[in-house]
């Protein structure tokens, strides 16, 4: 019996090749896209699961209260780890660490920048690293011992055995490889190529060891004991800062689960509000939605061909087949087609996954060798087959044998209503995607095209390594002399992102507690405004001819407003523990995250704090020519360093990566949803034309024109799309309004957005339906009216 069912299913597929291709192909594309999205969702949910003790690992975070608001971050004082271990018996292990950064590595004639993490040896007990060579217990026996990952060893030593090898770190310290570990998985929060111990950091940078409680620049990790009550522990941990640093009594520490950092790291006024989980849920919604409309498409196309199977059902019922056996047959056919679609979807996924990875900036792979993959995939396939085949099976099995054998079928609105509902569901989803896509791009263009307050084009950043750190002015003059650049400035950090704040700032007329307000800061020397194109509101930039400017600062307009300085020039403020004179007020420039309001900024002169050299390229030269000249000057100062650089406009655009990703994905899935929805619409139009062929023939005999017949067949689909539009528009307006509230500066939801959406929906609908409508209208009425 089962073998016979498969034969019938295969014959039906072969007989109606176009419909079978559309049916199987549409389902396969929907499944492939859903699989890719679910791979992303799985990758996000399994972040950091490679660590054995992930449920007991915590990172120390801090709520800092200032100006009535609470700012939450994961940078804390360096002393926290020792206090946790000493004062709290619930803590098993602790470790301090830096944020990780690129460090210069010199080995033989090779020089390259490699990512390095420095931490206490206890980090090896907190996190799970697989040692290929070396012993975890003794790997940090010496101050200059380091661990390298497999890829790090390959990059530095090539095919040589790294164990026992020495190389120079940052052009000043020789270190020895005492251990090799496996590379961390792609979905790991902490990644590095080299790990050094904290004692080496303290030896090379004494300020770290002497850093006070007011320096929130370090990461602290803790492994809690099994069975510890985290709620009670956090109630005690929050009092660490007030106990050891009474001046910062409003700052409260807490232990945040490490496994939640990737997806739930967003806080607002001290309350966790989610984070990347919002986008993971969106991807899951898209996966389910795309698969659902593919199933709806399958249902509509299957029932559109119902008349060709009606007599088969009638004959089977006459010879004794029950409804349940007929449902079994059609469900079996549906599952058979779903399995074919699944196999085809694997091919499509394999072909498209690299493109999908490039869009989402991940390295997802299909885990063919994992049993769970096949269990989940086949489970989704069976579920898809059941959902997609349920309505056709129930519908076809309901035919009355007496009627269908006489050529009488269900007609009228009662047979169309379920499929109409399905088409409306499809187009509601498509409408939501169209509207969302338009608004995402509208918001992206709005925030990207806001006046920045500086000129990002033509700016290139170079790390102030080696001699460029203390000979920057000479380097700048030599670079200008070659014609490669027209100006340059040394700063503490990039202008593309806010990265550093200071509190304890004092100013005239300050109110109690305002010294606790963190104020963004940038350290520079000279040529700041001329390099970045920042405009002065009043006053001047730092002047090399004025020695007194070594104790000067510039404020942006927001900082002047915060400090309520009516005549800011010449005012004395205290910044970085030193009295400073305000010599200039610069116009506000856009520095923070997308959509954030402009914050107060202090730009202060400090000669030996700068770490980034920003050069403005000569616009008269091509970028490649200018960079070649700049590299030659760089190598004169730092022959042992690799010439690495970043363009400010690219760094700026990276701030909108999330919005760009949303826009790209929404655009792609909108097109896909429209295509699949059109296939469903095609099926319904085909079904409608088939059911109404006698009516069309009678109308044509009575003189109806082709245009009138086309309109008569098309208007019902236009009505369906209009209903879907109003439902989808209402849903989109609500959710996109909530999304836009995340931005201080956001675009409006204009009327033209809705007009464009309905225009696209109607255009797509008429393009899809017209082929079937015109075909039916042009058919010879003799064929449809003749009696068998």
C-alpha cells in the first residue's frame, strides 16, 4: 500500500511538472532560508557553551550613579578580584584581565600585530581552554611565560614547534611560549591569539599596579561555588565600592552571569533591557514566518490542482476507502514532497551559506556530523510536511463521491474562504517586511546623514607605536613634506567612537554631586581642529607657540551648557586633577552611538597620553598613492613595525552595522516573502480560474470583453491584498514606532511609506494574477461549456 502511494505521488509530480517544480521549489527555498536563520539562532544561543563551568562563571559589572541616572558597564577597579576572593567564601576563583588588544610580535624577520589577553593565572581555572601542549598548572611559572593558540602559533612560527620558542613583545620584552591551546570557537566572547599573565602587565606598566579605586578600566571574573545563592551574594557584593572607596558610595558592583553577556548586555538606568536577544528573536520570527508562508504556498498550490484529483478520490471512496486512509495518502504525499524539498534545501543552503555569512559577519557551518542536526532538521521537515499537507488532505478527502464522479465540485465562496485567509496571512507578513525595510533604510539614512560636526572623509588612523609616540611632530612634518597628507594630529582615541570619560571634573558654580558626572574626554596635542575639520564656536585651538597651552582645555558646546558657563573663555576648571584654562569652545560633533544625543566633551592637551595618530590625506592624490608615500615615512620611523591603518569613514560606518544588517536582511527576506507569496497567489488565481471556467465562458458568450473578465477575476485578489495591507500596516506601525524610540534622533513614519507599500503590493498582485486572469479570459468558451 505504501509503495503504491509513493508511485501515485511520483506520477502526480511528473504529470504536473510546472506546479510540482513551483511547489517543491518554493517549499525548499523557504526551508533553506529558515535553516540558515535557525543556524544563526543556534549559534547565538550557544555562545560560550564551550566552557564547562559556564553556569558558575560571572563577570563583575558596576552601576555608576551620576546626575540622577545610572550607567552600567563591565569595567571595574583592578582591586575587585582580590577583594572578592578574600571577603566572600562563596567565590571559588577570581581573575583580573584587560580588554585584550593587538600587540607587536617580532620573531626572526617577521613582525606582526597579534591579539593578546593578559590575565591572572586563575583565568585558566575559570574558563575551559584545551591544552595541546604544556601543563595548565605550571604554564605561568615565569613572569615572561605566554600561551599561544593554534592559529596564533601558526601566524608567528609557521610550521615550527612553538614550545620553548621566544619572541619579542611590543619591541621591548622577550617572552617564552610555555603552552599551546586550541582556538576558541567562533561564538566565544573572549578571543585572543596570545595570553600573558597579569604579573607581566604590572611589571611593564607600573601604573596598573598602583591604580586606585577610581580607575574603572579593568575586567574582573569570578567562579562561584556550586549551590551559591547569587541573589544573596550580589546583595553583599554591591557594598564593595562604598566600603573601600567612600567617595564613590553610589557605585554598586554586581555579578553578571557570563553566559548572558552576549545576548543580554544592554542596560538602561541600571535595569537590564535585553540586547542582542532582540535580534535573535527577530531572526527566529523571520525563520518561522518564511517557513509558514512557504507552507501556505504549498497548501494553495495543492488545492489549486484539486479538480484533477477529485475523481481519483471519488473512485477510491466508491471501492471502499475511508476518509482516514485518503488523508493518510495525501499526508504521505505531502511528507514525500517535504523530504524532496528538504534534500533540495540542503543544496540551496550549502550554496547560499557563504553569502549569508558575509552579510551577518559570521562563520556558520552546517553541522552534518552532529546527530542533533539530523534530528532537528528531519523533525522540522516532518512538521512542515504535516502543516503544509494538512489542509489539502482534509479538503480533498471531504469530496462526495456521487458529486465528483458526476463532475460536480464544491464551488462558490465557501471553498475559496480558507485559501483567501491563507493568502491574507502571507501578504500581512510581506506587508510588514516591506514597511519595515523602507523604515529601516529611512532611519539609517537619517542618522548617517546627520551633520557630524567634523569631516570624516580622507582621515586615516595609525597607532602611535614605537618612535611615532614621542616623535609625532617630526613624523607629521615629514609626512606633509612628501605630499601624502595635509595635516595630522595625535589623540588619545579615535574620533569615530566615544571611548573614555572622566569624572571628578570641577568648574565654577558647580552644584553638589556634579563632580560625579562622567564627561567624555579626548586628549590631544596640536592641530586638532584643522585635522578633523571641527569648527570653533569661540576661542582657538591649542597653539604650539603658546607654552601655557600645556595646561589648557577646549570644551564642546554641550559641556559649556552642562557647566552653565556664560563666558567660558578664560574660565578655570579642574580636569585630571589639574587646574586647566578654557581656551576654546568647539561646536558639538557626533561622537557616540547611533541615535544618542551629543554628550559633553572635554578636549584636553596632554603630550604623553596620545595613542592614535590621525592624518588627513592629500585630496589632490589618489588614496593608494597617498598611502604609499605615508607608508614610506612610517617605515623610516618604525622599520620593525607593520604598517597598519584604519579609515575613519569605515570606522564610522561600522557604528551602523546593526542597522545595515537589519536593512540588508529585511530587504532580502522581503523579496523572498513576496516571491513565495506570489506563488501562493498564483495557486489561488489558478484555482479560482479553474472553478469559474463555466462562468467565464457564459460571460464571454454574452459579450463580456477580455478587460471586463480580467477585472472580474482580479478584483477579489486586490481586495485580499488591501485587507492584508491594513492589518500589516497597523502591526508594522506599532512595532516600528517602538523600534524608533530606541533612537534619540529618528525619522518620522511618513504617509509616503504606506503609499509605497500598497503600490508595491498591488503591482506585485496584479502582475501575478493577470497571467492567469488573461489566460482564462482568452480561453475558447466552447471548451468550458461543452458537456461531457
